[in-house]
């Protein structure tokens, strides 16, 4: 069994294996499997839609932080409606991805 672990773990950097093991320990009460330590899913590139979704979330969080920390006034209703109309055109339907 130890030889099997050694065979698979020698292929990945120690720091990544350590990070994956910490993540596993934080979310699971079960002993890790080799796949839990290797975590090939982290090596997969993100799709364009995932990246856009994350960028939009970051923009919204930055905007929310600005409103919480600055003395900003709420946007007028007509601006809100225009923004919602624009953003609704940008949304991707789940069946398109």
C-alpha cells in the first residue's frame, strides 16, 4: 500500500499535496484516498464562463465594498433599470454552456 501511495505522489509537488491534504481534512471526516491528495480537478483549466462568472462576482463585491466604506448614494432607478437590462443580455443560459 505504501508503494502505491509513493508511486502516485511522486508525480506531484509536495506543496500541492500538502495543500490538498489540508483541504481534505477540513471538509471530510474520512481518511484521504490518493485521489483526494492528488486532486487532478485542480489542474483543469477553467472555462470562459467560469472566469466571467468569477470576474462578475469580484466586480459586484468591489462595488458592494465601495458602498459600505464610502459615503455613496444609491443609484437612480433609471440607471438601475438600464444596468439590469444590460446584464440580463450578458447572462448565459445553462443549456448554452
